[in-house]
């Protein structure tokens, strides 16, 4: 059963995960062949890993950053961007919260995108805290453009054990939503995976759009399964 198309004036909370970028050629994390199936996230996606072997962590993220630059947004990203603009023009809105660190939502024309796990196309200096857009390789000898310190530049993503970003804004948007929609996420990483339970507890209808039922499929009122490049435009338009 699929959710009715969002009516004008609807306030949507949309949570996206790696599945929405899968057809852009960016691997997911937990599907067969996925990143966390091939690499140990505890060795590459924690602050301790970066402290232990910054070059190995930089190499991992440099490879992924190059992959994102070579990728293109797909019809799912584009449909969400159009829906976001349409709902805003009709007095509603679409709060686009993504677990993804790629910039494909933005490149598809989305307005405000809330990257709760940070952004691969940004770097942050551990010495002065300055963040900056970053499209090339990072290394232990990369100087900070703001303070000049070397060895302190890291990918501006949220690693395991670090606090996700924009949680206050996310909480507020979740509480005010008329409909909660999760797209392309396995529902296995917290606190994002807990958002659907929060929506249900607040009596907000919940809808899952995914290739297959996720770990939290039972928490959704309605669902539509299939590739995002087909299922998201079908929902949005
Ligand atoms: C925190 C950035 C405290 C880096 C990422 C034990 C129990 C519960 C929780 C924990 C626990 N032990 C530790 C924790 C906490 C931990 C956690 O949840 N661990 C999990 C593994 C159990 N969480 C944290 O550490 C977080 N921080 O908790 O801090 C705190 C919290 C709140 C307030 C104060 C303090 C930080 C988590 C962030 C980690 N960083 N990313 C990077 O990218 O390298 S998370 C990582 O998983 C990924 O990056 C991704 O963003 C995220 C979620 O994955 P998905 O997007 O869902 O991708 P996945 O591959 O899993 O699924 C893809 C889905 O797409 C599938 O369902 C598939 O069917 C579908 N699909 C595939 N193809 C398509 C498709 N769908 C449609 N169309 C297709 N074509």
C-alpha cells in the first residue's frame, strides 16, 4: 500500500539514506558489496581510527570524495527537489534530513539540506575548528586555509561515536511534521533510525520508500518498495 501523494500545505519530514544515491553509482553501506561489508567502519569511521592512522582514513575518504565528484544526481534526488519547491510554494514544506555525506541532493536542486552526518565535500580543521568546502584530496600535510596549521585537516563528516549535527532543528521539524518519510535507509544507525518511532509516538503517519523492507519496516504505516529512481518520483509527482 502506498501513501497518498502529499497534498498542498503538507509539512513533510524526509529522511534519506545511501539507497537514494545507489543508482547514482555510489555504493551503499550494508547491502552485498556495501562499504561496511568491505571495510571495517571501526577502523575507518571513528575519531580513534583517525588518531591512530590518519593517512589510511584520508585515503578512504579521498577515494569516496572522488567517487561523489564523478557521480550524478538521479531522478529520485530531482523529484525530491521539485517536491520541496512545490510544497514550499503551496504553504507547506519538506524538511530534507539526510544521513548521506554526498552532495547529490544539492546538485539536483534541493534547497535546504540537513546533513546530520556531515559532508564529504567539506573539511574541518582540528586546530581552529574552521570548516571549508573541499573537493580535492586531504592529507596529513594539508594546511588549514584559515589558520595554516598542518596535520589537522579532517573530513567534515560525523564518525561513529560523534554527535550527529543539527539535532535540535531535526527534533523541531519532526514534531511539526504531517508525514514522516524514510527513503533508502536500512534503519540501522542511531539516532536517525529512531526517528520513525518518535514520529509514531507523536501520532504522525509514517511511510517507507526503499528497495526492500528495512530493519524498521514494521514501524511504518505504509510503504513502497522498488528502486528509488522509480518509487520516489511516483510518490512525489
Ligand atoms: C551517536 C558518516 C551519541 C561517515 C555515518 C548499539 C545500539 C544502538 C546504537 C549504537 C550502538 N552502539 C553504538 C551506537 C551508536 C551508533 C550506531 O547507531 N551504531 C550502529 C551501527 C548500531 N551511532 C553513532 O555513533 C552516532 N552518534 O550515537 O552519538 C549521541 C546521539 C545523539 C545525541 C547525543 C549523542 C553517529 C552515527 C553516524 C556515523 N556516520 N556516516 C561516513 O559516511 O563515512 S553513518 C553510516 O550509516 C553511513 O554513513 C550512513 O549514513 C548510515 C546509515 O546507513 P544507510 O544510509 O541506511 O545505508 P545502508 O547501506 O545501511 O542502507 C541502504 C538502504 O538502501 C538499504 O535498506 C537498501 O535496501 C536500500 N537501497 C539500496 N539500493 C536502493 C535502495 N533503496 C532504494 N533504491 C535503491 N536503488
